[in-house]
C-alpha cells in the first residue's frame, strides 16, 4: 500500500538485497549453488534420454543400454535432491529476510507518538507490514531467482543446442533479441497494475480495521448494510 503520511520507519536500507544477502548469506549462497546444479542437470538429462533411445534403436548391447539408463536415473536422483536443496535454502533466505524487515517495522511503530497514529489509519499501517513486506519478499526472492535461473539456463542450454544442431539453434534464437523489450513492456504493465492493487489493499485494510473496531456501534444503530454500501 501507499506509505502513510510522515512515516519514515528508519529501517530504509541503502541496498536491501545486498544487506540481506550478507545477513543470511549461508541460505542465499547454498540456494544459488543448488539452483545452478539443478539447471545444469536439467540441461544434461535430455541428452541421456537421446543416448538411450539411440542405443536401443541401433541395437546396442544390453550392458550399454543398462549403463546409460543407470546414469540417467542417477542424474534424475541428483536433480531431485538439488531441486529440493535450492527450494529449501532459498525459501529460508527470503522468508527470514521478510521476517527481519517486518520486525524492524514493528519495533519502529511501537516507538512512534500518538500524533502519528492520529494522522494515519491503522489499516494502512497493517497493509504496510503485511502486504508491502510480502511484496519485498517476492522482490528479493522470486525476482533474483528468475534472473539467475534464466542466465544459467542460457549458459547451459544454448551450447548444448549448438552442439546438436547449429543451424536450427540460430533459427530458434533469431527472435531472442526482442525478448528483453517484450519483458520490459510486460513488467511495466505488471508494475502499474500491482501498484493499483497495493493501494486498494491499503484502503481495504483501513476500512476493515475501522469497521471491526466499531462493530458494536454499527450493530447498535443497525448500520451494517450502510457501511458495506459505503465501501462499494
């Protein structure tokens, strides 16, 4: 939601991503390491499937097919383990980061004077702690993950494609330079829609908090429907 008037939490970090990577470095770097291993194995196992099928088609010996199959299942087991590893450690990283930021915001809010709370709706502050911190969690979690994931996949998959068929590789990637512009356009649309959504969530949180805190008065004067219509 929008930042409440006059609210300066005193916890604005010069580089939040860098700060939390340093603070929870173990979880972050282990998650990144497992992610890289996962992407490498993701690029390798289709080649093993190809090799097994080629051996079966060519009438290779049972021992040769069994060896390739065993290697394939070993890589799939490693892929399952590495995927579990990056999801566990990276999830730990951005969960702890969001929790730390939420605690900082809460501690600061407890030290603000009463005038601040008379100028700002409690619901908006609740939206700040809940919705905005969740948005921050996604920014340092999913955004970093997608960036690294995409870079590693490009570095692994494209060389494999070139090795298999250079001609079809370039035909497949001919429109790749247009992708960044398309992504930028989509991200601008997402950001504008997301900002509107956050503002509406802030208003809804404030309205809900006021309604619940005054529920006795509303019921005493039978104003439930009027209150609901007022929000609509």
